[in-house]
């Protein structure tokens, strides 16, 4: 396949509005360019339909090279909607380029997942699930999709929700979401055996808060957890503080219930 650029405006800038375009700026005399070139071609074949590869000889197109400030080659730039959104310089190994691509490529599901996130925030879990399930089915490693689907399932299928976030460790961008799922699951499990909770004047309110949560009454649950913080700050290993943080994450920071309780939560912690 011929990847050489003939018309930069049409083949890169305009075409990148349809699909991301990876441009390899190179020259005949460049040794590292000859090392990198077959690696990029291999990746382009592997990721057909996700992005396209183009190669621009800086000797033949010095004006374009100057426009994009090419000072060292190989220089690889990723274009989307006519603009450079990421780049790297040098002949990186295949595994490093794969990792770079995962972080650099725009998420084709972003609009769909943003809509699902809003639906979860308004507790329309079934509608959110219907948007996310197809994404997870074709892209099982999509961490944002997995974490959002876990949120959507938490009230109906806690086991699957926890399983979905199991691979998301501290290194994941969605580690906080995974922790929120695990925290809520642990809280709800305590309703099965209340004897695991220490005796305290706050125990009754704490259980009431968990029960409200189990019934989907998140607004009420937050009020009750905040009352427990005021009464017994560190009850159940700081359980009420952890519960509030998890629920804020669950709802989203812009959710009206989150905003309603944020200030009272802060006041309860520091008064």
C-alpha cells in the first residue's frame, strides 16, 4: 500500500475530519526513519478503520515540514479535525507506540458515553445501560465504558458491576470510579449481617443510611451518612465519609444531589 502524501490539505487535514490520520515525517537519509517505517505500517494494518497512516517526505515538502516545526525526524504527528492532537519523535518500539496510541487517539464513543453519564446522574440506569452495553461488547478493554456500565448495573446486578471494575487498578484513569463501586458494594453487603458493624450510638443511623441507599434513595442516604459523620466521625472505619465520596462519584460532580450535599459534607468533616 502506498502511504506517501501527495496532497497534504486533502489527504491529511480534510480527511482527518473523518478518521484520525497519523503522519510520519521522514527523509531518505534518516536511519531511524527506516527502522520506524515498517513498524508504523504494521500497526496501520492492525488498526484498519481506527486511524490511517500517511508519510510525508520532508525533503519533498519542506514548506509543510516548516509549517509543523519539524526539527528532528522521524517525527510522528496525529491529526484529528485538521489539527495536531499528539505527537512523538524518534523510532519508538512497537509496544510503546501501541501504548501511545491508546492514550492519544480520540475516543470514538465519547459522545455516547457522555450521554450515558448524564443518564446515570439522573438515575436512568436502564437507558444508560442500553447505550453502554454495545460498546463493552465490541471493546471489552474500554475502561470508561466498563466503569460507567458498572455504575448503571449497581442497583440491579452488583456482582457484575464489581466484576466489570475488577481489572481497574490504581494505575487506571478510572481507579476512583472503581473504588466507588467497591465501596458501595461493601456497604450494601453489610445489610446481610449487621453484626459485623461495631456498637455505637451511630449504628442505627448508619444502617438506615445503607438501607436508603439499597432502595435507591441516594439523596436521603447522603443526608443520613452526613448525620453519622457529625455523630461519630470515624464509625466503621470512616465508613460514612467513604460512602459520601463514593456516592458523589456515582452521581457525578455536576449532579444536583451532589451539589446539594457537598457543602454540608465538608462542614460535617471539619466542625
